[in-house]
């Protein structure tokens, strides 16, 4: 899948720069630019005006893309407009761009309105890079699941795509010897894989021992977060492969 182009819309200069720097190291994402107001964002997104106006382009600027901006990281409190108004204007242009709200706004009515407007994630400030990465990785899995489907789909494929946006729920305390940080790393990796993988392949990718990788994968299988199926055509002991199921 091609890199997902991200526009940061944030009026606070420090926060805007931080969010832009958070995007840069994430594999599969590219920073398209930074807008400080709703007007700048709309100028950037408008047909024929992409990258024009006062919005700051990525440095160096990305080449023009027929897909435009794939994802907007949108603050709800901008100096010239509320984030919800910006979303309505984006939809009014008929743009399929997805939106993740990144804001300190905790008002339940705003959250409900944002959800009803079609945002795919809501991230409340302040947050860590890990939380930011989790949200964007989940969104990436959602896009990959939809992009990989044909022109028509099935209920299970739709469920699988939307499940990528939901965080994994762990039932009770983790078994002794398992850490939440490593578990989340394994989950993020599984969500990004287009094909089922083995414990050995996970171990090699994440610098874990095969035994450790298998423990995490088996735990996730017990939680029904991953599908475990036999891998045929291997010699010796039966080998299993795992794929994200939620």
C-alpha cells in the first residue's frame, strides 16, 4: 500500500511541530504539510489549491498525489473555526479524506458530534508517542483491510476492517512473564501484516526468542484476538501461523 499522506491541522506551533515529528518516523506515513487555521487547511485541501496559501508544506515538499491528503490530524479548537465546522466543509467538498481528532476537548457532546461526523479516531491531549503511534497504526490497518478488498465485500471483511480501529481488550491481568508493552508491540506488528505469520517470523522481526513470541501469540489466540491455523507444507513438528482477527 502506498504511503498515507498526513496533514496536521493545529494552531499551537509547539504542538503542530510535535505532531509533525511524530508522523515522520512512522512507516507507511508521509507528512504532507501543516496548517495552523481552518482556512489554511481548506486551502490546502481544495482542488487546484493543494499546498497553496499559508499552509506549511512538508520539507522537502511531497510530489503531487492524485489521492491528495489521506488523513487529517485535526485540532478541534482552531482560531478561526471549530474542528467540527472544518469537517463539515471537508465533507461538503466531497473529499474522502479521513480525520483523527487530536484535541484537549473532553466535552461529551463534542465527542459525540465528532463521531457522528465520521472521524475514525479521537485522541485526547496530552498523549505519548506510543498512544499516537497506536492510533495511526490502527488506522493504517483499517485502510489496508479496506484497500485489499474487491469492489464488493462481505460482512466479515467489513467487521475485520472496522475491528482494526478498536484497541485490543485484555481480560484481567496478563500471565506471569508477559509484559503489556511487548504485547502491544506484537499486536501492532500483527495488524500491519497482510499475510499470516509464524512465531519464528515474529521472533525474527521483533528481536524476541521463538519461545517468547509463541507465548504472546498463544495468549492472543486464547483471547480470540488472533486466528491460529496450521501451516501446511512444513517438515517436522506441526507449525502454526497467526493473523489478527479483530
